């Protein structure tokens, strides 16, 4: 199967299952592989638009869990009382305080599928992606409860090794993960950290 037909497959599958994008299958694979999210968890989803990761997270946490999404863009409500979205720039000075006020007891899982607006200049796009990834990890280490998990979109290239090393110092297990639903030619890769042992 060519990569194009594979992407078409995930697109059709997402539509048939009611997910807002094929990115849902990246998170579903991580949950199956790593046990990333569990029923009753509190989940923070950074860069949540259009909402497919919110949908998946809500399915897993169930009615007793909580899902908080953050994005620069407005997100169509999912229609669940335990799913909330804040329109917020995570790079802004007050972002962490705003998140903490919504999650005063912290989170069990922090997800980040944040991506910058692409310029077409590979080095610049990679640098901007890594800036978002570093910010996401900083937020994760600030709000996760002990034993918590994270999955953060990064990019192959400068800064990735240091980001993974930072995660390895903080989580009992940290590794890189390339979901099957990612485009093969994309530099996109995720840093997965399981079992927060040491925060900031």
C-alpha cells in the first residue's frame, strides 16, 4: 500500500467512525501500545483543534474522567460536560497559570499535537516545532501528577535528542514513537514519557 492510499485509508476510517481527523488513530495506537490513558484520568490536550484527540481521550476516560483542550483556534464543542476547551496561546506568559486554574489537582496525562504554521523553510519549521515541543514538555512537567504520562509532537532534527534526554530524566520510560497514521516522509515524531518520576 502506497503512503497516499494509506493516508486515504485513515481519512475514510476517521469519517466512518465519526472522528474529526485521521490524527485520532495516532493517539489510539499510542494508547494501545503504551497504555497512555486510562478510565477516570484527567487529560490535558495541547493543540487540540479540530478535536479528534479530545474525542479519543473522552472515549477512554469515560464519564468519570476530565479532558481539557487548549488551542489558538476555536473548537466545535463535543457535547460532553467533562470536556472543556480554552482558546489560549501556550507560548503566552499566563498560559500555565490559566491551565493550572482549570486543573488545580493536576493531570494524569498531557498530550501535545501542537504544530506551527508552516513557512516551507524546513529549518525554520523544524525550529518552531521544537519550540512548541519544549513548551509542551515544560507544561507537562509542571501539571502532571506523579506517575503521569505524556505524548508530545516533535520533529526529527536539531533539539530532538536534548528533548528526549530531558524526558528520560523525568519519566521512568521515555522513547520516540512514529505512529502508523503519520505520513512516512514527514519529520514528525512523538516523544512518549511514561510514569513521571521527577518534575521540574
